[in-house]
């Protein structure tokens, strides 16, 4: 990685930290905080949320017919997602032990908490469960595969890819044959020293 690339990577980390601070300020304005991985609302806010909840009948009446008709198709995705979840979890349990790579903590990516929002009716809470699971699973899978890619092939693509994972920026440049041969084991050793931290 060039000096300029290192500077840009540091700037991205700085901006992410700044964004996290702004998110925390917004949480305080909305009257909630996290305590031991549980959300706590200030007094009276949950009651106000319950008052804002729509009835299912009103919700369905306001929904386009296309949304009502296509919803079962979206929910049916849970079947292949469950299969992928089980398969990838088994795969990392076997392979990461063999490679001596720390396993990815599933609970840091797949989070179920939005169904506790009092202003959501049960059908909206169900939608949130589905989307939280699907997107959390994709993030979990991405982290597992990014570690796998760093172990086997830490090389950037020649063509630009959209939204690469965080490890990608440190990978070797396309065509750097000497770097690949000299540094592959270094990339593997770095994986063995990482640790997951709980996300709030």
C-alpha cells in the first residue's frame, strides 16, 4: 500500500469514528441508549410510541396491492437463507479451525431488536425480523468470506468492484507477483491475531 493509500485509509477510519459520534448524539436526542446490549428508552417515550402504532387493517389498506401480493415471495427467501446460514456456519467451524483463524461471531452481525419498537405493529415487526436476518446474514457471510479471501487470495482485482469489504484495501495490487509470493504468509498470520469486538 502506498503512503497516499495509507493516508486515505486513515481518513476513512477517522470519518467513521466521527460518524459514530454523530449517531450517538442522535440517539440521545431520540431518547434512547444501549445498556448491556439492550435498548433503554427514556421515561414516557415507549408510551408515546405505542400511541403512534397503526392498526394492521389501516396498514394493509394503505399498502399497494402489489406489496400485499409479492410479500409471500419475499418471505419465502427465508428458506434458502437458513440453508446458507447453516452451511456457512458449518464451513467456518471446520475450515477456520484448520487454518487457525478466529471464527466470526454470528451475533455481531445478525441482530434482532427492532421488533421491540412499540410503534411497529406485528406485521411491521415481522418485516423487520426478516430484513434484519437477511442483511445480517449477508454481512456475516461477507466477513467469513473476506477472511477466507485474505487467507487464500489477498489480491485486488484489475477491474474496479463496487463496495469491496474492508480488508480488500490492504490486499496486494493486481500483478504484484513478487509481493504475493513474499507476503502471503504475512496476510495469513495477520488473520490469526484478529479479534471480534461486540458492536453496539
